[in-house]
C-alpha cells in the first residue's frame, strides 16, 4: 500500500481528492477502494500541501484565517498579592482614598478591598517582613479614617467601609491560625493561614475602628430619617377619613400638613429600602444589618413617641389608630426583609403601647388595672402625660378624669422606673461583630483593571 500511495499521490489533483472524499462519504466505493482511501488520505493531504507551496501568490484565494483559542495553563496561585514597598501609598490611594463605593458595590465581589488588603498582608507575612506588615496595617487604618472624615456624611461611603473593615477583621481572624477560627475553613484555606506574625493586637484596633464607623453610620441615617418621622408617622393621614374630625377645641388646625409636600409613611419605607439595599450590596454581615435596622426602628419609635408626648393635638382615639396602622406597615417591612428576629419590632413597643392607651377605655377601676398591665414598656410619667393630654374626638366623649389618673398613679407607685418623660432618641445600642468566615477562595480572586492596581502581582 505504501508503494501505491507513493505512486498515486503526485498525480492526484485537488479536484480528484474532493471527488474521492465525496464518493467515500456517499458509500459509493467498494470495500477495497475504501481501504485504499483510508490509507491514501493522510498522504493525499501532505501531497496537497506540497502542491500549494508551488502555487504563485496570485493563485491563492484570499480567505480570512480564523484565530484559534489556545488554552492557557492556569498558574497555581497561593492567594497572595505582592507589591513593592514604595508602592504602598499608591495602593492606599487607589484602593481606599479614591475608590468610588457605588461602582465597586455593583460590579465587583462584596468586600473586595478587604480581601485585597489581606492578601497583601499575607505576602508580607510570607516574606517575614514585619515592617511591611506593620506599615500596611497602619496606612490602611489611617486611610479609612481619612476617607470617613472627608465623606462621613454619605451613607453609602460609611456603609461601604463599615462592611470592608469588618470583612478585613474577619479575614485576620479566619486566617490567624487559631483553632477556634479555623474550624469552618477548607483544607486549602487553612494552608493560607498567617505563618510568622500574630496580629491579635491589630484585630482589636480594627474592631475599635469598626465601632466608630458603626456609630458614624447611625448618626448619618438618623440625620436622614429625622425630618421624615414626625410627618410620616404622626401628621400624615395614612387611613383616609379617620383623622378628618379633629379633637374638640382643636378644629381650627389643619388635619394634615401632607398637602404642603411633606413626608409620608411611604417616604420612610422607601428610605428604609434604600438603606437596606445599600448594605446588602456592600456585603455587610446579616447580623450587622440586623443591628443597624434595630437602631433605625428605635430612632423612629423614640422620635414619634416624644412628639406624641409633647403635642395635645396628637393624643386622640383616631390618632392612636393611625399610629397602630403605621407601626403595622413597619412590621410588614421587617417580615418582607426577614428581619423579624432583629429586635427592631421590640423597640417600637413603647410607641405601640402609647397608641393602645389612646384607644382603650379610661373610666373604671378595671380599666386602670388593664392599663397598668398593658403599658409595661411605658414609664409612669409617660402614661400620666398621655392621659392628661388625651382629647375627646367629639362632644359625646369625656376627658380622662383626674380621679382616674390618680388611680393609675397609685397602682404604679411601686414600679421602679425612670421619672424621665422623653425617650433618649440619641441612644445607640452597643454593637457586636460576630465572627463571619468567608467561603471565598483567596487564590481565585482577580483584581479588575478598573481599580488601577496594575503594580500588584498575584502570587
């Protein structure tokens, strides 16, 4: 057969090759011919290549050559990032000071700056370069403080760096090599633990920084919510018609100031949605989001109750119904966001009880007993104040008698509660940062060109 191939190949043209191939595919060749074709085709191809070398350029058909994807063998990265010491200021500038949270939050993995910083720390630890580790940690902390001082009134910026500071803190714990923090790691993740330095002291510094950022976040959201609360929770008529009749003696006042373009309950709920969406985009730990939401609801409840205690026109049966409806909408929001276990609902309890107090009977000894049992979240001073301010909706309803109020005071004299009338709306609950390990494999993290960190090398 080899001799036959050598004999026939030089004499076959391209057309003849195509004919043979066509006949072979149609099954028109005999068994012996097919066997011959199987032997010929490899050599026919080589022969055609040889013929093509003798064709003049003018005879070549101008056909585009399609590029072939050549698979690149993936390097086995160790989850570290290398940078030159002189590039540290550029790293902090590009990754912290000049970073725009909105673009990062939408397009990149949550907590990416924290992961990048930790992977840089890992490489410095790998080199056993204590000066580089200490310098980067100090520059990182100072950089975060600087950007929060510059843009500290922007919820998005503060939320972003609270989330990243916590993730950086979790990384320092997860890869510390301490047994308690390693139990959720994969084998590969445990190989990425720090080997030369114990950074427990820096973890405490980062924890303190996270507390400061959290408190700043609370102040920012309070400043945003504050103008909405009184109008949205008390003044705006969410149930049309209920507050249409003003309490006796107050009918010259307008029933609602919503017509003047003020905030409504929907305004508050939209703002809550915005806060929640931003925190989720930033990859904030779910347990931390719960604490932020609890704080928001406390502010809403405290500001609403304080204004109720200071305004006679708000202490009526119909206003109690409006408040209870508004609270039910806030509770519905918590359910929709799976935040009923956050403790937020409980912070509204004083307001809920004040609204109930506006609606219950206030005449007999039995009524007094029921009120004392029901209003456990209100102080005696607050209960008495609401009863004194209570204004009948119409001429058929009586004011709360002095003797009834005195009965309440006698029943509650043994209760050891605060004499303070108003709630402390500025109170901030202590925050905690429960350890939250990440399942993300460090060796898979890639740095987008948009961050401007081309001087960093994956190792």
